[in-house]
C-alpha cells in the first residue's frame, strides 16, 4: 500500500507541474495575468489553430488525470 501512496504522490507532483506549464502556454485572452508574461503581444500563430486545439485537449486530459490522482489519494488516506 505504501508503494501506491508514493506512486500517487509522485504522479501528483509531476502532473501539477506539467499542468501549470500547459496553462501558461495558452494564448492570453487579454487583460489578465498572461499579459505580464508577454501574452498580450500579437502573433500570427494564435487563434483556433490545430496547435491551440491540441493544447486545449492535452490540458483537459492532464487536468482529468490530476483530479483522478487527488481522488485516489483521498480514498487511499480515508481507508488506510
């Protein structure tokens, strides 16, 4: 059981860091925190391109994995 706990903890750290990076890679919609990091600059690569849609899909998938890990850790702690 301890191995599962360590695995879920490591997976939580990895998915959390990766999720933060994915969110910061999104194109800014203007007027928010993304402007501080250069997101307010116009680019011809923006819009609803294939890369942006794929980034959205990967971000949602990573968020679902993150939620599943959180729930798994909660269940593991509750019934241990």
